[in-house]
């Protein structure tokens, strides 16, 4: 099954749509961004979210203790590392009970990692698209991000053979999460699975 992550969640109305369409992951942004949420807001949204949906915290060079606090509080189960974090931090987070998503900014980056998932992202929430090409196989699931929309996600999956997709701005209208676009994105990916 193709993994689906909807990132940059900030409000209860969006959570209602997510509970209906059931992506695999929902992302809370804790790094400086227009989508950034506080610990308290993320906790509130986690409590409203279907427990079956896994939650991801997005960080850029954050303090270990800050990330760990969110994991231990049950706000997030996965830590997504977007900065210059090293393999030692990946292992420390895993030892503390977190799953780790290691972000890379080009598909050709094949440095080994013990992270639980690898994400290839063209632009960290800026909708910058990577040059779609087939992923080299890795031990971990590989997720494509950057510039994805309901209109192009099918082509992106066919071109890269990714194990999953991540979207934020591609399901927004005028900077706000759009329920119809979220529904279209998820149903498009799920429909592709049924055809295979």
C-alpha cells in the first residue's frame, strides 16, 4: 500500500477531513514556518485525530530534548529531520522510542542511514518539484515530497515507484488546507492501488 502523508496541519476542521479519508500520516510543523504549531496546539489536534493515523513532527536542527518531549507526550510517533542532523541523532531518537524520517533533497543522495523512512523533498514545503526519476531501492520505505498535487501525484508515483507521497501546499487554496483537494489527493492514490 502506498503511504500517504498530509503535512502542515493546523486546525480541527482539517482533522475532520483527515479522519474521514484516513491518510497514513499527518504532519505537524514545529520548525519556523507559516504552518508552525505549538506543543499545545499539536496536542489538541492529536487528541481529535483518529488514533490509527500516525503523527509526524517536522523539525530543522531542533534540540533533542524538544523532540523527545513531543514523542513522550504522545503528540507524535515519528520525527522528520529536515536539517543537518547526523546519524548519531537518528539513533538516539530511535533508542528513545521514536521512528525517524530522514529527509534528503535529491534522489541521487544514497548515503546510508538507519532511519525508518527516507523522504526525498524538493523544497521543504515550498512546492519545489524534484526531477522525477526511479528511486534506487533501499531497505526503508521511500517517500516523495515537493510539488505534488492531486493532478500530478499519479504520474509522480509511476515515474519514481516511490513507496509513499507527502503533500502540504499541493492541497491548499490561498494558503489554507482545502478539504476537497485533500480528498482528491488521497482518493487518487488509493485508486491507483486498486488498479495494480
